C-alpha cells in the first residue's frame, strides 16, 4: 500500500524512501556492476598472460593500461550492494515506517569485512584478504591516484589472524577467487531474501 504524502513532502522523497527500502533493487544494481566487471576479465587475463616472472620478480609487464583497480572497484560496489540488500531486508519494516531523505548513516559503511560480519556471512582468511583489497579499491585505489588521506597509503593491515598482511597487490587468481566468493555470497543473500539463487 503506498504511503500517504504528507503536506510539504515531495513525491520524489516518497519514491526515494520506497526504493531505498527495496532490497531487490540493491541486488539488481549488484548484478549490473558484476556484468560490467565481467567485461574487463578477458583484458585482465590477457595482461597476466603477457607478464614474465623470473626468480619471483616481474621482469616484463604487458605494457597495457592496468585495469585491475577499476575491476576491483566494480566488484566491491556489487558486494557492498549485496550485503546492504540483506541489511535492508532485515530492517525493511523499520525502513518502510520512515520517510527517508538520505541513506541512513548505518548504511553508509563501505568496509566489506565489517559488512560481512554485520550480516553474519562467514569468511575465511582468503575471503578477508579479498574483501580488504576490494574495500581499498572501492574507497580510493580503484578510482583516485592518491589515497583519500595519509592513512590510506598504508599497504599493510592487520587481519583477524593477528598478522599484518599486504593489501596493495593483485594476482592472476583474483578473478577466480572472486567468482568463488560471489558464488557463496549470492545464495546467502538470496536465502536471506527468501529467494532461490
């Protein structure tokens, strides 16, 4: 049933509020982002095929424009939308009872490890590494030439195992690992939303 528009409240504000509270819109946007990311994968594979490594050092690169950061950015935005679809679904009654004029503060989180924990999605150390690197690229490394602040330039981060890990890197297996992670996130979200994957 549509909400009554109170005097002084624009129809756009009502529409925004209703769309924000629709988890399926968040899932659909995630799928659009993943479709765009998949278009980049052949180029990423071609770049790795042209890399030459000798003695654990890269001695030749492809010379092509590196697109790993933008690829990670798109995947990160998609994963964020999937996790947020779950949060919205779980809080839909509360969200629908309000007229929202902006995304609520508790929905503005971009840290994918924190979002995974908030929705109860279990992650391994490999998952944590992927989510940290995805977050790094969504916040700045996939779109800006410099961090958004001095702390962003740190390439090491302490993970849940208590050890510091490098976060500023890409490897040839990233796309496969991301597909595996997404193959677990999608059914988790669909199950939460009461749909089949």
